[in-house]
C-alpha cells in the first residue's frame, strides 16, 4: 500500500494524508488504526486518541485497539497503563509491542523482538519482514534504541541486505 511505502521511507505526513483519505472512503478499521499510528508518530496524540476511540466504539472490541492504546500511553508517559495493556499481547501484536517496549525504555526486550522478527521466525509469523532497514532507520518509535550496539548490529545487517537488493533490483 502507498501509505506503507511513505511510512517506511520516513514520510509519515504523506502516509497520514493517504490514510486519512482512505479511511474517509472505506471506513476500514485497520486503515483507521494505521492512520492513528501515523498520528502518534507525528506527535498528534489527541487526534490519534480520538481515532482509536472511534474504532473501539465501532467494533466494541478492545482486542482490536489495545496495541494502539498502549502506544499512546507509552508516548504520553503512562508507563503502567501501557504495560497493563501489553498483557494482552499476542503473536500478531508483536510489531507494535516492540515499539511500546522501546518507548518505555525496555531496550533489551524491544531489541530481542526485532531480532526474532528479522529472521526466518519473523517471516513465518508475519509472512513478511516487519523490520526492514527503512523501518529501522525511519521509525521514530525506535529513536531510543539507535545508540544500542545490538540494535546497530541488526540495523547494519538490514542495511547491507537493503543495499545488496538495491544493487540487484534498484533502489526505492
């Protein structure tokens, strides 16, 4: 999807614009939550909270929104609430969980999640690699991890793979 490409390249505002338009047309709850995630990356917490609440109200299903609520709590200094929400963590929620743990300063836990998802286990779980070089480089939720040697090692391997693929197939 176009918004994913923008987001991975660090063009969060463009991704948010595309998602805002898409949610206006389709009303899809997944797109609405992706839009909320962009708003969180942009620091637009009140609007993100509103969008998350709308999805929760439409679905009546907290299991659809707890990950985004945990991100919001982590970003707004409500660590205990974020951790309580993460007790609902599932295999499919691990990508956002990693961001929550990074934001809460739980670097080892976040990096371990990235490491696991970056290998073959990650592909089996997600059917894609959620931590490409561009994601590791551009996602502001990982800013607190950037100085960690283990994170730099993972990002370095992802960069080498990205550069090798760019040589073979062309760069983004």
